């Protein structure tokens, strides 16, 4: 828990600093830290026409304010694994940053609606993920991974792979569900802090932006 | 710098389970505070021509949508000025005073504002909250709800576990999924298993709202609970909802004769980063009032899935009991939480349940995990099936009715086996992927999904989709069961379908007995007014609770 305590204090200190200085929450993504990835916004995300693409939606804080998940998987590793999963099925990946919501279901549904295949993935900074399809209700899903502390690099790869399989019209076996009943007592307070930080970058009037991702090192 | 010399005592303490729990200091600006935030509004009300024109320091023109809704639909304006003129302390004393009848408290509390409700709770300590619960819950006889889920969404195991849960005395059973497309099978498993364990058991499938309504209307579930309401406008809007849209959904259930309740709980708003600096309990008071205003009969609260948040801050578990009490005081059924893991410490786990277990609530747990927690797809409950003998012992130790009864291994095995065989027959009748005799055997004797095999998931999912596409209803299930010789289960299913026509179980806090009789706040109202009144355990029930099978019988020695 020691790392988590440090993280809590860091988040609180940062947010308090913002409040003290009276600075408004930034409406666009802040400068990149050492996340291992460089994201460049390429303009408003358009609806894709390529049936062989999967769209991944991330939050403004992903890879910028935050650099790793709640269990310290670097964001570079998260994306590298999801990309690898999609690419080993022979499909393309496109990444968007969603500003109008930090609800992972709505983010993924947005990605699915912009995806040429109709399949999208949503990922929060803390790791919470979901595979979505454009014709489903926003709060439904193809596969949901709600327990962020249980998501390791291989799970992210499996998420990418299964999303690609859905995009190809296959019926893959869902990624085996992990369940740790003790994740909540250990991590929920922390998750609440992280989400409060994540939600500070919401801009209800800003459309999703397409981003290009390059991996460093 | 040299390592500071450590106390062996403190090293021992640091390795105790409680140190694995998350504890966080209050952070008032974002609403990470259980009760009494300095940012909470001060109670006030002004009524003109039967309309609330000012509430909690805000004029009508400045109401957000939640305030507008509760001002228009939740507050009894004919009583508002009388009720609001009483101090929070006076109202708190009425809650615990045995000489003030429940009806009088209810009359006044139906006219309080959210800030006033939160203010009344702030005057009460935890024992007073429990005393008030004993008096204020709607239904006199307490009951209990279980979770029945499987990490593998294994339909045979789910049916067996549902049968056992019903046999053990849970009047309601609830499932959800690991993989969402398994949902139709999970509903089917609980429907069948529940009626095998005890005819009259109410079952539900907690899922996306449109789907949940659809399977309810089909007769594959008997009630719904996962219709969430929130205490701030932005969280509501984030979910594409308003109090009006939730009310509309509630009326859709009522129109088909289906029981339903809303769900809310402290901590959800701050968990979603949108508490607007208000305390968790103040926001929850708004949720309870939205529920009341929507005309819904009951509410599941007690933090529920966000309990890690109030559980981490000071006075959080007291706030959770207080939110249950607000619900009761507004004359709503309460399914009072205790349904989610919140601590590694067995001591904290038990203490968290005391405020609902000793006074009794409509549904003490919402629910108790009827499977081992590793199979609990609500991410774990505060108590699971491996704790059940402890629970039975507590009922017996304190002569408390917690809704469960001791059962023998033989009757559990028989019920599990019958439910598994009924599922096998249904799958064959409907042409779903076969359930083998081995699967029936494994599910019968299993503790959890580690004890059963893995099914062909893609094939099951295709069949589950077909069940929805072909429009299979509860009556189709009953017909197939009758055809295969399970006439008693078929009869129970038909009885459950008839309940939607008579609609008696739409009354507040209803459950259905084995013979189809509905018990609710209408025919079993809480009449507690001090010792010797209210719920009195019958001799028969006490004998049942006493008879834990592992107690030594003096006559045998």
C-alpha cells in the first residue's frame, strides 16, 4: 500500500495546488510526462470506413497526467499490448481522445460509432477497459473489465485480440473473467481519487480528437 | 540515516488484515466526506400555493433538475412548514421515542428537505440509528436477499446455487454476469433454481436497463433492482438519464405487474468525480427523495458498490446506516446493502453488518453471496456462503431473525440436483448445447466454479442469443418443464406468472410465500412501539433457528 499512499498524496497535493492557485482545470491534455508514449492530436476524429479497423478511446489524462494504471502498468505498455493484440489478427488500430465524458462505457461506445468495423475499446487511465459495439446500448458491452487492479499486460493484449476478432465477425471466447473480491477494499478509495483527477479534464463541448501514438525507447 | 528502531508491537499491528484496507482522510472540496460537509446547504423551505418556492437556501428559479423533481414530487407541502419548523434534534428524538408512533414520524419526514434529513441523521449516534430502524422499517418481519453468480457464468452451477439459496431462506435472489451475453441463461438458471429451492422465490438479473426490463416482461425474472439514481445532476446526465426518465422506466415495470426498486448509495457521486463538494449522506438523501418522488416502492442503498469510498473515510459506516434509516423514514422498502466487500478484516466485516442485522430491515443484505466470493460477480459480498454457519450461529446467539434457517446436507444436495436436472431437461427441450450427466453431478456437489468444468462458451452464447431472438417466455419454460415431468416446478412458475396479473407483490416491501401468499407492508406492517411490540419471533421460528445441525444434543451424551 505504500506506493498507493504516495500516489494519493501526490494526487491530493496536485489538485489542491490547482485549487489554491485558482487555475481552471485545463480543457486540453496537459504536456506529456515520462509515459513512454508521445500522443499528437491530429484533429477531430472522423467516422472510419475501413471495416478492418478497431478504434481505441482514451481519456485526456491517459499517458499525460497519468503515466501508468492503478497497478503500475505503464500506459505505453497498455497501448503496446492492445495494438499487438489487434495487429496479430491482421487489423488496423486508430486511437482517439474523448473529452466529453470519462464514463468508460460511453467512451468505448463513441469509439465503436467512429470505427469502420463498429468495434471500439475504451480505456481509463487506471486501466478499466471495455470492448463495445456500435449497435449495442451504451451501458451494454461485448466484454467489460471493471476491476482495474486485475488488468495485467497480457489481459490488455487479449482485449485487443478479441476486439479484432469481433471486428472480423468472429465469436471469440471472451477473455477469462478475473475476480478479486478484495480489490475493492484495497483500491476503491484510490480509484475514487484517480477518477476525480481524471474527470477534471472533461470538456462537455469538445469533440473526440484523433491522435497518433509513438512509443519512446 | 540509520533505520529507526521499530516496536515489535507496531510491526505486528501493521501486518493485521485491517492494514490492507484503504483509509483516506477527508477531502471536503471534492465531497470525500461522509456526513456534514461545510459545503452542504442549510435546511429551509418556503411553500406558496402548495408549491415549494424555496428549498435548502435556494429559490425555485435556481433549482437543478433533482431539486425541481423532489420539490414537486417528494415533499408533502401540506405538512412542510410544520415539519421543517421542528429542529433536527427534535425530529431525531421522535425517531427513537417509542411513544411516537411510526405513522406520525413518517407523516413529518415525508415533508422534510434533503438538507434537513441529513441534519437529523447528524444528531444520532449509531445505537440510536439502530433503535430507529427497528421502529421505522416498513415490513414487520425481516427478510434477506442473496447474490447467485458464477465466475464462469456456468448455467448448471447457477441453477444449483439458486436452489440452495432459496432453500436456505433467501426470499429474493439476484444474479449478474461475467460475460454480458450470458445474461439470458443466468436469468433462466435463477428462475428455475429459485422455484426448486422454494416456490415463491423472487429472482432478478442485474444488467443494462433495457435488457433487464425485457427479460422481466418475458417472465424470466420476477423483479428488478438495478435502476440507479444519483444525487447530482452531472452524474445523472453522464448516464444519459434524468429523474423523469427513471420514473418512466419504473412505470414500465409497474404496468407489467413487476416489482422493482431503485438503487443508490453514498459514495457513487464522488466515485464518479462529480459530488460538487457535498457530503455523501446529503447527496444520498436527495437520491432517497428522488425514489420517493418517482413513486417507486423501495430502494437498495447502504453505499452498495461504492462502499470502499465511505468505508475509507471517518464516520462512513455510520453514514451508511443513516441512509438506510432515511429510506425507512420515507416509508420505502430498503434492501440495506451489506452486499459488497469492503474490508479484509473479519472484525470490520461483522461490525459493518450489525446496524442492519440486529434491528432487522426489509432485506438485511442486498445481497448475501450464496456462492464463495471468488464466484461473486458483483466483485464480492461482505459475507459469503463460507460464512453462513457463522451467520446461523449469530441468529441463535442473539435470538435474532436474520432471515436464514439451518439446512441439512441431504436436503441441499437433493435441491441442487433437482435444479441441475431441470436445467438439463430445459436445455434439451430448447435445443441448447447439451448439459451432460457429469455436469449435473459436478454442480450438485460443488462449492464453486472451481469444482465444475468449463463449457463451450461461444456455443452457449449463441444459444443464449437464440433464447432472446425466439422470444422464449416464462410460460414456455413452465410448459417444457411440465412436459419433462417437473410438474411441481412448472406449477410454481405458473404461480409466479399469475402474480403479475394480481399485482399484490407491487405493494411496498413484498415477498412471496411458498403457497403464493404475498407478505408486504400492507398486511405485515411494522407496529413496533417498544418492548413487547413489533416483530415477535414465533415459537416455531425460534425452534428452527435454534436447531443448528452441529450443536451437541444433551440427550445424546
